C-alpha cells in the first residue's frame, strides 16, 4: 500500500494508523497500559510487516474508556470485562431496535 492509498483511510475508525507511541499519547496512557489491555484481550492491535503494533481510532476509544475506569480504581481485568459487557449490551440494543423497526413497519398487502 502506498502513502497515496492510505491517506484516504485515515478517517476510517478501523484503519490501523497509529504506532504504539502515538497510540499511547492520544488517550493519555502508557505503552505498558496498551500492552496490558492487549494481553487482557480487550483490544488486539494489528501488526505491521515489521511486527510493530498498529492501533485504530476505535481501539484508542476503548483504551481511553479502560483508562477512565482504572483511574477511578477499577482493576484492569474488571475494567476490560466491563467494557466488553458494555459493547455486548450496545450491540443487543441495536439488534432489538432493528427488530422493533421491522415489527412497526406496515405489512405488505396480502395477494389474492
């Protein structure tokens, strides 16, 4: 991928654009913290061809949420579990909203 190919993807929340150092600085955390939440399987950074970790904006938002919980005294393992459960709840709410929209839409006329 050339620089021209990747420049349009920088606005993509799922594009692994950030190196470990930059990723740690953005949410105000440390590289060790990012490694710890990676080991807890909260986030899984992609790896460059050289084996360096690359983070997405979405992953950095998750890291910032984990940092917030840890800063308020939540153990890192519990913080990771809370975030996973929050994510699962949000997904379930989206699915339920979709089912409600389908149920509320008018039924097609019956053919005779």
